[in-house]
């Protein structure tokens, strides 16, 4: 059995190193697109809706200041 020359071992090492550097870049995915909305407008809309519900409930729960008028829920 003949010994493997040193030059071919070095060549194999260089090829493997080159493949190790190049192959991960070949399978890399494209960057994700930028988000169109960060959700802040949705959160703000929900906050406005909850404030409106709280305002309506406040007026429905508290009786009017004038005690002589009858209090009807609707």
C-alpha cells in the first residue's frame, strides 16, 4: 500500500475549507421583508374602543345630578 503524498492532503484540506466557507452561504435564505405595520395602530384602536366603552358605562352606572328627574337606563 502506497503512502498518500503530502501535497494531495494539503489540496484536500484547502478544498474542504473552501467548501466549508461557501456552502453555508449557498443555502442562506433571503432576508425577511420589512413589516408593513408594527401593530401600534391596532393597539391604539383597541385603546380608543375600550375608553369609549368605559365612558358609556360610566354614564349608565351613575345617576343624573338632578334628583327630581327619573332615572331610566335607556
